C-alpha cells in the first residue's frame, strides 16, 4: 500500500530537514528546481536520501499505522536561501558555510544567496 503524505512548508515553501550523519538542520524546497530527488546533505555531502526530522518521522509513522498525529508545524527561522547552479534547487541554511553540497548531485557549490 502506498500512501501519499504532504508536509506543510514554511511561508517561503521550505520543509525542515536534518542530516542523519552530521545532524545539521536545513530546509529544502521540494519540487522547485530540477524536480529530481534530494539525495545529499548540503553540509557534509553524505548520501542521505532521507533527511526527515525526528518529529516528521514520528508523524509519518503514525500516518502509516492509520493513527495520524498532528502534523509538526514549520517554524520560521533566520536562515539564508542558497540556490545551487547545477540543478537550480534551493535550500535555507544557517549561513555559516562558504561551500555547500548540492542536495541533488552532491557537487560542491560556492555559497551564493538569493
């Protein structure tokens, strides 16, 4: 059985993510760029196709079990928007890195803000 579940984005269309390897948090705008799946952490470059937060995982598990909990709300935060040149996907990050890895292909990218 396949269940289609959508998470509510923040006011700019971004959804929270957390790398399972480096535990850094960022936000991504799914479907607003190349439309290819996001498979890499923008901070450490690890192949991480599932960067859901613990609250999102709890919510998604509850939906899969047929007992949905309240969807975790997106919180506004002070992050910088970065657009990757190679695939045109955008993320929100903390602004501390001078280089990030593309969430689609994993290629290093100089930080440019938009």
